């Protein structure tokens, strides 16, 4: 029994004159219908690139994509362009970060939403328009029968993202990929959009992949979390596990960078030092080693010579991590947690 | 939208008035005595004076400009002399509105003169325009879609080669080889639709139109290629692709529509400029249009004709600008509200 979406050993490489950019290197994950996978990581960690590969958006470019992307048992990478096109927007839909630039400025919102319906259904323009109004109503646009003829610039940011969601869900896709859907929106609107996505997920029973760098979004939405670093999964498991018992120093870094609203307002944020690595020539060994504070706890030069395998975490279950540390759970509990959440560390001795 | 058009037309008229004022000023800044040219080489000063008076050149130039402006609106008489009108009305020639002056070289009202030439230049400009727009945009789109390939380089390179050839060379080449030596087409001479029917009109415009089109096309190939490539990297094209649209639909509905705005700007101004006459091409093909008239009237110091031509060309450019601005609003909904 395989999951609805099962990505196995996905590789996306971009050959350039300077060498091969390894945007995604051996990525595997699964998503069930009705479940949400959160993919987190810094900019340039391969989150968007790997998800675009599911839709085949790299076709026609010079990208080299290999591995397996099984959607309901079909390997999407084996399909020809026309077969892939049939899947786009019908089984797999994607919504993007900035809804203003993601919508064509010269066509009405209704036209663009109806277009998505017309491609995959044998219906007339009138029926498609009626369906577009229905979807706009469903995503909470007031007076949808009038707003359907508005242009994107006449919508507010939140309404545009709602319209994008309506466009994505109009064909009732089994999988919705949301690429940083709330990044360009203000905080109150973010919460509304996330609630909407959850409501719709319950209604349509679709699988959702939500790409974000906001751990708050992950905590609210995701059932599973995949942490990516330099094109690879560095930690993957159930959301609760990852947020409470993270075993990879990069995940610790991400958690440390979240501002704590209950703490002293003058408290400094704790960023991860250094910059994300170049995907053209990533550091040897564990790609995170130059930025890692816990390298000295690993005997020898393992961190700089050998890429750690994805191994089952100490907490067990489906939780896997990519780290050479022998006792990451102890290091986290004794060194990291007291620093980022002293209250929490005291409660759990 | 209607108020906008009215406002634009109003400012257009004001611009034309200013243009005519400036042209008139330059007219009198030149060291040319129009009366002397009208009268002939060995003309006694008394006769020059009389000619000046008959044509109104004896008055100060602001007054002359006023007479000119009144002539455009109401028409005027030459000479403007109430006494003569009573004694010998047969000596007075009337220039009906819109009167742009009287050409003392060609002995004809400038308005009548322009009216005869406009169809020739406009036909030529339109035929060339259609050819270069169709050719330029489709080739530019092909080049963008095959970016970096041999086809792309071939299209861009060839269009540049045609751009590099001067129009007089291209015109002479087209007359000499396809028309005279190979006999593929007849040597063109302008035939109006009334005389030769639509086919006769079109077939005679083919070679001169092609000469101009080959020259203008290069710019359109490049600008179309550049803007299609630019709009292909827009986020909304990724959205269109993610919706599962067919590549053909993405190209024609989403990409080309976005690339159209800059092309419309360029096309409007190029067409307006060309409507005022293609000077070299008309000379080469011996088409008696506005361009040829401009050259001839400059060489013969036929200042009233030059003034008329300048104003006509200015009017074409102003009208084209208004049309381009209206087209913007049609193409880009964001322009409509703001």
C-alpha cells in the first residue's frame, strides 16, 4: 500500500557553465490524502524546486530530473509532456507565494479561474464562469458574482490569495502544493488563509504540501514535517515529534530563530550563524557542518568528510534525521532547550 | 474614458496651434523672400512688392499667422483686398477652408496639393505597416521560442542584415531584379483603387511596401523577441503552465498579450511618422506622395507647402499618440482606472 503521493530519491540538477547546481539531491517523502506535509528550510534549500518537479514545471528547461514521483501509483516522471499536462491543475494544483505576480494582470480573476476549469472539463464558458463564481464564494470572497469580473489589481492581497486557492481547487485536486502561500500577506490575513486551507482540505480530502520557512505555519498546519537543507532532507517525521524532539542541529537553529513573544521584549533573536551553502559546490561531508555549533561532539572528522545517512531518530517511530551526533536528544535537552525555552526545559526534567 | 479622449483631443489641438506658430516663426527666420521666388528670376522690385502684397507676405508675421489660422478655419482669398474684390473679382482666387496657404511655386492651394498626395503615402505606409507588423511580431515570437538555437540566430541576424541595407539600395535592388530582370512583378507605379481596383492598388504597392517593411521589421523582431522572453519569465506564466494549459494557449493568450504593450507604442509612432511620407522610398519608386513633395518643396523654397506638410505630419503624430494611449487602456486594465 503506497501513499497518494510518494516521492522517491528525487534529484533535480541544473547544469550551468560553472558546474552542476544540485538543487535537490535524493529527496524522498510521502503524503496521504487528507494529510499535510510541511516542507521547511531557508531560501535556496530546494523546497520550491523539488515541489515544482511534481508538476513537471522543469520540463522544457535544462534541468535534469530523476527519481520517482508516484501519484496514485503513476510515475509522473515517466509521462510525456501531454500526459503530464493532463495532470497539472486537475490532480495536482499549485498556489504561489506572491498572488499579485502569479495572476495575469490583463485578465479578470474570473476568466483566469474559469480557464483552469475549462482546460480539464468539457463544459461551455457559461458553466465554467458559474463554477468560478461558486469557487470564489467557497473561498470567502464577498459578492462573488460581481467580483468575478474584477481584475487582480482590484483585489486586496488576501483576496488575491483566496482567488488563487479557488483556481487551484476548482478541479478538486488530490494534491495541493502551496508554495509559501502566506509569505506576502499580513499576519491577520495569514491566519485566515491557513484556516481556509484547512477547511477546504477537510471538505475535499486532498493532500497538501505546504512550503514555508515559518515554523508557526508548520505547527498549525502540518501532520508531517520535512526539514530541507542544501537540497537534502535533514530531518523528517511527524510534526509533533520534530517540534518537541528535534535531533538535527539545523532544526534546532530554526527553532531558536523563532521569536518568543512571552519573553522579554528586548531579548535578542538567535539566528543561525553563517549563510546557506552554495548548491554549486556544497561543503564536503554534512552540508551544515560549517554552521554547526555541535561539531566538536562528533569524534574525528566525520562531519567534514562523510554525508550522514538518514537514520531513525532516537525517539523512534517514523522520525528520521541526518546527523552524526550519537546522542542528539540529550544535547538538545541539556544545551539547546534551556537556551531557547527555559520555562519548557524546567518543566521537563 | 470619454472625458479622457476629449481631454486628449483638446490638448492635441493646442499642440497643433503651438506647432503652427513655431513653424511660422521659422518660416520668417529663414533668409528667403517668398515673393521673389513666386515672381521669378529677373523680377523688378516693384513686381516683387506686388506679389508679396497679393500673397499677404507684406504684413508682420504674427498677423500673417493670424490670417493663416483664420484661413484654416474659414478659408481665405488671395489677395485679401476689399478694393480689388469690388473692381475685379475675377482676379481673386479663393482658398476654401481648411486653407493651409497657397503654393506660389506649384500655383495650387496647399490643401488641394496635400489632398492629392495623402492617399499615395497613406497607402504605402499602411501596406508596409501590415507587412512589417505581421512579419516582425511572428518572427520575433519564433525567435523567442527557439531562443539560442540556429533559427533564433538566423531570424535575428537576417533581420539585422535587412536593417543595415539603406532603403534606396533595397528599393533599387527590388526594381532591378524581381521587377525588371526576372519579371516576377511589374515595375510599380501608384494606381488608386478607383483606377485599378483593390488588386491593382495592392500589387503596385508590394515592392515599395516591402522595401520599407524589411527596414522597419528588424526593430520589431528584436523588441518582440525581448518582450516575449521577458513575459515568459513572469510568475503568471508559471501559473498558466501549472493550470495545465496547452503551450499554444499559453503563448497566444498569456505571453503575447503581455508583450503587446511596448509593440503598440512603437508601432503607433512608426506608422505616424511614415504616414507623413517615406521620403527615400517614394523617390526611388517615383511615387508622387508626401515624401517626394517634402523634398521638392524644400528644394524650391516652397514655404507654404513646407508649413502645410509639417502641420500634417504633426497632426498624424498627435493623433497616433492619442490612439496609442487609448489602446493602452484597451490592452491593460490597470491603466483604465488610474
